[in-house]
C-alpha cells in the first residue's frame, strides 16, 4: 500500500498553555491523511452494474435458441450461450455484438458511426470476459475514486476507453472489438502519472513505483498473446497516463501545511498551490492528448491502416513463438446473391450456407465468411 508522509510529530507540552506568538514557525501537529477528502465510491460500482446489465441485455437480444442450432446451457432459454466453437468465452454471436455497438472499423469509416468507439467499451464477448474485467475495475477503480472522486476518475475511464478503441481501430481493420480493457489500462496509466506528479507526498516512493510498474508490465505482457487486442491496452494506458497529469494532480506539500494549519501555528508560506513541474506536465499532457486524439480521428476517418506505415508494430499485439503463431488465417468465400438471399461457400473447407440479409447487413459478409470457414 502507498502511504502518505506525516507532517511532523512535534511534542507539545500541555502543562502550560503556550502563547500564540511563541508558536510562530512551528509545524502543525496534524496527520497528513486527514487533509485529503475521502470520497465515498459509487461511480465505479455503478460502472460494474451497468456493464453486467448491458451483457444481460445483449444475451437477451442474442436469443441463441432462435438464431442458432445448438446452444450452451439451453436451460437458460434465450439467455443461453452460442456454441463454444463460435464463442468459447460463453457469450453472444459476433453479429449480435455488432448490432449492439461493437467496434467495427468499416461502419465507423463508411457509415460515420464514430459512437462505436465509446459504445464498445460497455460490451463484452462472454461471461469470462465481463467477470475478469469487472473484478479488475473494482480493484483499481475503488481506490482511485476514494482518493480523487467520481468526476475525475469517470473522465479518465471514459476518455481512456475512447483512446484504446481509437488505437485499436487504427491497427486492426477487420473483425470487431469489445471490452473495457482499454479503460482499465487507462486507470493503471493514471495511477502511474498520479504517483509521478504527486511524488513529494508519498511515503515508500520507490517501493510504490516498482510495484505499480510490475503490475503494468505483467498486464501488457499478457496482451502479447494471440487473439488479445493489445493495441486497445496500449492506447488506453497512454491516454490514462497523460490524463493523470491533468486530472489527478495534488497540491504541493507546503500549500497543504499552510491551508491545514490550526490556530496558533504558522506554516512556511507557499507561493503557489502546485509545483512548477506539475504545471509543466499538465500543459504538455493536455497538448499531447488533444493532438493525439485529433490526428488519430482524422487518420481513422480517412481509412488509414497504420500497419502500412509501421513494419514492426504488429509485434506490439502479438509475439510469435514455437507455441503459437500470430498470423491470422485468411478466409475467402464465393458468394452468389439473389435479392436479399446470399449464398456463401467457404473456399478452404467447401462449406456453404444461405443467409437472408438486408441492405444494412451487407457489411457483415466478411464476418459470416469467417464464421463459415471456422
């Protein structure tokens, strides 16, 4: 645990009441942890409840018994899960996730559905996915909301989630993406920048920094496994890191002493509420965030694939080893359309199926092909 430095342990004689003027320049005998307001966390638990409620709603819309042949846990009725071959995380189909707001770059670019960059962070691919993310959110978010309140932590969470989705969309142009991982990594990034900018008020500084860096490194390393969107993790972490310098800043220690000084004591004067380096970090971080998000959105809406300009960036999301390959299997299908009927035949395994699609569903052809070839 990261503790706060005390302001001093001066012993005051109580046999004789000292005169006020005799205490000029003495340090006030208060405990530092009583200076900062402790907030009652409610937003983070609300986020957890909201994510679970959205997942239940998605499963209701999915209605596996009606739309699929065989379902997992059929006793749950329309809340039963898609076949494990289609979704091993115990969740809905990809088409349902797209309908409910999953990140689909083709729809963002071609149909101006930029809102999917935010809506996707409230969706999850399955039970295992939502449980893991919500446990992490409780462990990380509760402490931050207690320290900084719901408004600042809520902004870091939402904006970091957007940043994670944005970076993911710039690198992963096919398939869909859902999950709150980018927002969670944003909270981790905010914790790191908060520790740096508020360095002077922490006890056990090196131990706190080492522990936090190890946690961040382990979580980012997990993202190097295949089928994990580490771009969203990195984008969320970087967004949260710079946002932490903007929203999670604390007053300098001399200013705290001066404001919390009880009657009869005069603390050393503080010229400003924050130190110079805190102001510099605040300005630089705000500029980086605004420029980064602006350039990212412009590139995304123009259909830029960053992989075409960075030959090594794919290693940020997956590192191939002798145990697994990072190459996604390319799928192709032969299609024949008559009205709203679409017949797809997978070229790799020969399977074929007939689909009934509306004009709004034509962008799902590649996803249907991938499912057919799986």
